[in-house]
């Protein structure tokens, strides 16, 4: 059950990373393609880890590694698009609710993963709690635009495939080798964002205008996200990819607590109106998540 504690810590780091992501997307990096490019290109640091041990993959493993790298980069393209165009927590709710279901689907088909009745109860308690804690409808809003909703669903699909692919790779590769290979794949795949002329122009113009202070925040936040990413991959290595993904609800719980404090200082970037109904909703959601974790420990 060590994977559970590892996951909890990783999702706390992800919550902090998410808050900084939203700040950068709103106040400093104005285009989702630019930030997705940074996310992929900073995988370059994986090259420095090659001398510490690498196992050459088979042809089948190499295909999965390439697909995992592509899913990682493009999942952030669609996720950042949905997050930038709509309320951040609403985009996160859709991705967080659907991606574990996609993970379970892929794991069922290709890894032969079968959940017991108790595990199924825990799985759906975690998903429901995660969706509920991050759901918010503001007065006067009709909800997602069709394009943003489609982007969030497709991001969830890609995240789900990525989690499954990482578990598949870890079944055939040592943790360190599998992790480094997929990061190298993400690095090269990120250059595909430069192929379309419009995307290339936006990304290169943003890089030229990038202030040193902004670049520092981006890099430091990617280091924080990278640390959380390593830890969450280790949790996948230790346990079930489906459950590690389903525990994303913890991230939203941590996120809600962080937003309460941050909204006092940056209400134009992240804001949480803590009415009685909102507080009750979040409390019930957290209880569902805790119940799900309790079922996992049975």
C-alpha cells in the first residue's frame, strides 16, 4: 500500500503546481500552446540521466514509449486550452472524472486488470468525490463552450492513455529506464507543436518576448511539476494505474484549500466563493474521497 502514500504526496505537489500554472497562464504566459510546449521541451533534462542506466526497449516497447510521450504532450495542449478558456476548476473536474475511467478501460483491455467489488466501490467513490470537489457553476454562466468541453474530454482520453502506457512500460522496463525513455520521447514530440506555421509563430514570438522573471517562474514550476510527475510515476510503478489516476480527487481537495488562501491575494486569477452551500459541497466531496481511500485499505 506504499503507492497510496506516494500518490497522496504527489497530488499535493500537483495542486501547488496547478495554482502556479493558472497564475502563469492568466498573468504571464497568455497562450496555451506556448505553455504546453514548455511542458514538453523541459523533458530535455532526462538526457542528463541516461548515463545512470538505460535498458534498450524492444520494438513494441519503443512504439508504446513514443505514444506515451505524444499523449503526454498533447494532453496538456487540450487541457491548457480548456483551462484557459473556462473556469480552471471546471476544466479540471471534467478531466479528473473521465481520465481514470479511460485508464481503467485501457487496463482492462490490455493489462487484464480486474477490480473486486470493494475496489470498484472505492474507484467510483474517488472519482465522484474528485468531480464534486472541483465542480462549480457560477451565476450567469451556461457552462462549457462546445469546443472547450471537447478539448477537456480529449485531454482526459490522452491522460488516461498516458497513465495506462506508463504502467505497461513499467511492467517491461525498470522504473528509471522507463521513466527516462518516455521523457526523451516527450522532448522530441514537443517539436511537433512547431510544425504548423501558426503555432510556430505564436510559440517563437512568445519565447522572444519572454521576460527573465517569467522564464524563471516557468522553469521553477516545471521543476515542481516534474518532481510530482516522477513521484506519481513511481506510484504507478508500485501499484494500479487505475487507482493512482482515480486519486486525483486528492489534488482537487488540496487545491480547494490552497485557493481559499490565494484568492485573498489574487482574486482575478483564482477565486473561490465560500458560501454555506459551497462549503457543504466541498465537505461532502472530501468525505467521498476519504471513504474511497478507506475502502482501498480494506
